[in-house]
């Protein structure tokens, strides 16, 4: 992978991770457009995903510190409740990761048709969530769940995140849309969606680095350290921008525009592939 390819792919990752258009799908699309070799590309994907996780930590630093302070008071308060719900949301993706890791890795091949199918699924879910909002109203007052999201809503959102391991299905789009469909308020769903991804990505990256440390396998073979560093920095910088933009969009704008974009890209893939 050339240095300029790594920068472009990093920018793509950072911009699309927080927008509901599938970062993994766009990475595969641009991989084909730029003629990037597939060797080590999955390691590059994990690295740039880690960069956007770091961007998320920077943007939500105040909220994260507040949650940790509340957790270490060792009592069931709002912060402990929120963290427990994040952990509940991680159960589905953890099961997929442990039981179907090889199958998931195999999805990141050269099949843009699979990406197009995933984008169509994302488009349908985004459209449905915008229209369902007319009939599904978030619970208010005494009926509202603590922290704006209940345990069952957190688990259902976690199922959506598990399906988002497929390229083309947007993680942020599927989790936010699913949350809105189940009745979570927009402002509550934006933060929860971005915070719930921290542990899975950090965990996956840590496992890969551990394998390298013990000499089990190489990391980034075929990509090179320079490409990994440049991709990381580009994804981090663009991720900071996109994360802040997406928070504002989720609170106010309709997701239908992103659904139409996903639909258009899917159609172009079907036509050109």
C-alpha cells in the first residue's frame, strides 16, 4: 500500500465511520478504486477503526470521565446504570466475534456485491426509522427509562451492531436507527451508539497486538508501518470532524438523505460490477 493510498483510505474511514453509510463498505469500495492489494488490508481496517475510536474518546471525554467517576463510587447510580447497559449491548457482537470470527473475516474479501446488499439493508433501515418516528414516540416523564434507554432497548441495539459486522451495513446507522425504532430519544441514542463501539474495537486491536507480541503472527503484513501510521492519523483527524457533525445530524436532521445516498451507491455497484 502506498502512503497516499493509506491517507485517502484513512480519510474515508474517519468520514464514514460516524455517518450512517458504512465505513467498512466504503473502505472496500475505495480499496478497489485505488487498486490496493488485499494482503494485510484487514489489519489496516482494524487500525483505522481504532483511530476513530480514539476520536470518539476525545469527543466524549467529559462523558467518559463522568461515567468512570460514577462507576468507582461502587453503588448503583446513573453512571453505573449506563455502563451496565453498554455491557448488555455488547453481548450480541461478542457472541458473533467469538463464534463466527473466521466467517466474519472472510466477508472482507473482494465482493463488492456483498457491500451493495449491505448498503441496501442500511438504506431500508434508515428510511424505516425516519418514518416509524411518526408513530413511535419515546417514553416521557415517569415512564421514561433511566438514562433514556432501557436494558431491552440496549440489547436490541446490540443485535443491530452485531449485524453491522457485514460490510455495507452501517454500524452507526443500524444502531441509531434501531434505537429510534424502539423509542429511544435521538439525543440519547447518538451518544450511546458511539460509546458502545469503544470496547469491541479496542478489544479486537488489543488481541491483534497481543498475537504480535507473543510471536504468533505478524500484523500489517503487506501494508507496512508507514501506511498504518498515516492511515491512523488521517482517520483520527477526519473522525473528529465527522463525529461532531453526526451528533448534530442525529439530533435534528432526517436520516432519509443518507438512505438515498446508500441506495445510489448500491445501484452504481450493481451496474458497474
